[in-house]
C-alpha cells in the first residue's frame, strides 16, 4: 500500500470533519513523526527541546530552552515573510540548518520572498513533544484512502468520468448546481493569466528489506535534490517482508499541487475570485479552486460548509415559493 501522490496524514481538531469521514472508513491510530537530516544527525522536526539539546550538545530543560531561543532570536517587525517567522523565533543558525534549504527546494524561492504563512505552518516547541501534528484527531484510514473514497462514491446517483475534460462534456450534462474543484484560472480560460503553482515528481522504490528508515518521513533540508523520503509502512501499519518508499522532487511544471503564497499571486487570484462571485449556482471548492494551501481536513470542512450553504439557499427558495403560492391562491379563486 502506497500513497501515489506523496504522504497524506489525516489530522484535525474538528469533530464534525472526523465524524463525517468516519461514515466511510474505520481508522488506524497513527501519530506522524518526522526527522531532519542535518550535519549527519537525525533530528526531530518541528524543532523541540530534544532537537536543541541534540544539535547543540546541551542538556536544557523547558524553561532554559525558552531563554536559549530568545537569546538567539532576531527582532523582526513587522513579520512579513517566511524568513521573518523563523529567525524571529529561533534565530539565524537554526533557520539556515532546518528551513532555508528545504524551502528553497520546495518553492524555488528564498523564504524571504514567500508569505509568512509557509513556515508559520511548522511550530517551534519548548517541550519534548516530537509529533509532527498535535491535533485532537490523528489517524489513517484503516484500509487506505482508496477504499474510503470508493465507499463515498458507491451510490447509484453518482457517475464518474475519468480522463475527461469537463469543457468537452459540459453541453451534454444537465445540472442545477456545479461544484468546481479544478484550477480557478482554468475555469475562466486564463483570462487574467495563469496562477503559479509548484508541482512534485515522485520516485518510488520497493526494497528487499523489512524497514528502510526509523520513522515515517525524513526531511533533507540541505542535501540532495529531493526534499524528503517517506516509508509507507509506518503510515499504513502494513506487515510485509519488503518495503516501499517515495522520494519527492519539487518541480516548476506538472500537475498543480501547491499555490505559491506571494502577494502578487494573491492579487491575481482575487481577480478570478471576483468573477467566481458573480456566478449563480456555481461553487468553487478546494485547494485549486480557491488558490489556498489547505490541508485535507480543511478541504473537507470547506466542502461540508458549502453543502450547508447550498441547502440553506434551497430551503429559503422553496419557502419563498410557498409564500407566493399562498398569496396568489385567493386571486385564482
């Protein structure tokens, strides 16, 4: 069992999102852990107390590490870029060792050129919590994401057309509401120009060994062309005498995966958003359609919110129709 498009770890603080997906899958409890290969050492990321002690050869406690990081942090005001976020918390050395190289590979931009939201996603901890996420709900679909989606789609009123350009079939499909999850600039025929995205190339390997690395994902911020290696057996819990891993190589071309968070790109998206807002009965949902760097649970939440919005509109519309019928009945008589 592998993840064809790189590791997808489910985590959320939303009980509604978790309960909704639980209708389609059982869960395997899983708490993701990531190491970073830095100067020949494997160090926990996000940076925590263990990371600091191991990297610097210290024996600090929680209070001492707060003072230690404060002494190295640079005062930055206002915090605007991804570089600002990190150096204002942990200082220049840890920024260079853990963040700058990884970010430059991932985005082909220096952190000083990227919005603060990119590195703000990765916290800094002063305790020994070495989990990558701290959300209330952390789990993996017990039988994989494919099985979960198959259950979602196993209804007679759902038809799937693969390898189909929606523009080629739009005139043949009758619909009342359209939910569009593709690139918003593509929907409007790139009338304002293309929105920039980053893509990934994946290199999969299956090895004649039971285990390849000590944790699910290992980041390589400063070495090699790839950003990270993930070994799937840690995620899936699968037992096998072989193991499969994936190397991730960020690229400028290919399938659009990551919206590039820069002010000029946000301004371009807002032009498309204004066009989208003028449409009736067409809803734009998801990472590509709203040009936002969403996690899985955020996209599920957005989908559920969109459904409620549509439902409320329909309820209000039918209520108004009933009012009209009641008002005109006396005249009909």
